[in-house]
C-alpha cells in the first residue's frame, strides 16, 4: 500500500510512491514482474514488428541496444517509484508476451496514465485483458489511485475496445497532438475512475 502523509500547508493527503522494483502480480496464466536485461531479445522481437508499433510513438525497432536501453531506464524509474512497468510472463513456458505500465504518476491528484504492448503472436487470446485487470486492481486498491487515463491513436480500434471492456470512457479528442517520424496524428483520451472500477471488478475478472 502506498503511504499517505499530510501536506501541512494544505492539510490535503498526498501519496508517497514506493519503489516498484520488487513488485510482482499473479494472474491465472501469467506472472507479471519488472523487466530485466534477459527480456531484451523478446522486447526487440516484439517492437520490431510493424503491426505492434503501428500506433506507438516510435518507428519499429531495429537494434538490441534500443531494448537494453529501455530495460535500463525502467530499472532506474521503478526503483525511484516514478512508474510501474511489468513484463507479462506466461506461466506454462516462461514466454515473454508483452508489458503494461502505469506512468505519469501524479501523487497529489492520485492519477496515472496506463500503457501496454504485446507481441502480435499472442494477440486474440485475452492475455492483455487479464494483465490489465491485475494492473488496474493494483493501481486502484494498493496505490489508491483515483483516476487512470489512456491516450491512444483514434484509429486504434482494438485498443479502444480493450479499454472500453475494462470500463474506460472516451472523454476527449486532441487534434494533431503527436508528430511521429514526421507524421502528425491525433489522440483519443480515455479515463477510468476508482469508483467506476470498484463497481465493475467482479465481472471484469472474466475475459469474456
């Protein structure tokens, strides 16, 4: 559980984020844990695929150094409590399926942004739904977040469907928010409140 302290200037509680480097979450089919350098080849394999990177903020990756740098940045950030990123590891064979993240943590407003990616070889098997149920449950129950947001490309209908099944509501549309490899793109913004989540948790534990 994240620790509450009182800001003496406002008498409002705010969060102190702990280190997340030892965090693991368990789901029926996966163990979710922080990234390690051994994950780098699988991350490169995943992020080298155009279909995976189609709506991401970079072009498909081409060099193992990119994956190594990502893991090293993550290890620093999770130790400082700046974000939570967990690799999705299939229990049956130890396969790295993808990752999900809570980032842009705003302790004073108890708010975070969610993101996720998964190797296209494993799409369509409800792994991401299973992982995000666990991550959202941790964010709202253990971190005591009040609001979690998502920013996706408006054409990413698969991601929109994933979010809506979890209870996210589309709340806004920002024109020309991103310029990626010279291409300008808009953003669709989604939000989920703790009160919404707590009322939906029992039904959401099933991927159907």
